[in-house]
């Protein structure tokens, strides 16, 4: 089994124990991450490195809210390749990011009540 990405205790500590806020941000993530991934995939397909960078940077901030360190690191790798205009080197990292974001969504769903 993969290691957990979501560190509930640390996230609640950062949110001053606000479970309702956790539910709210988890809901936003779970309901939007697939669309975010689709936008990144479209930007990769279009060869738009600047857009890949911007979209990945945004999702990196979102997943960082949940303590998803491994996913954040993969997003940083994608950002670096995009910044350097090396979109041909992104596919494996993007596939890994997709898998990690799916895992994070699965871990967050119980928070939705």
C-alpha cells in the first residue's frame, strides 16, 4: 500500500483545528482536481510550457495545503521542466502526478462527510 499523502493531524493543526474549513478545502480539491489535470494535459499537448508551469504551480499550492509532500515534489519537477521548455521530459512525471492526485482525492473523500 502506498504511503499516505494526507496528514490530517498536521493539516488540522495548520487550520487551528477548524474541521469545517478542512471539509471545505477538501471538497474544493476533490471536485476540481480532475479538471486541473485535464488543463495541464491540454497545455502539454499544445506545447505551451508557460501554461504548463502556471497550472502546475497552482495545483502545487493546492496540494501543499494537505501536506502531500511527494505530490508537491513531482509538481516541482514538472514546473522545472516547463520553465526550461522541456515538455518532452514531462510525461512520466505527469503520469505520476495524476496517480498521486487520485490517491490524495481518495484520502480526502472521507473528510467530506
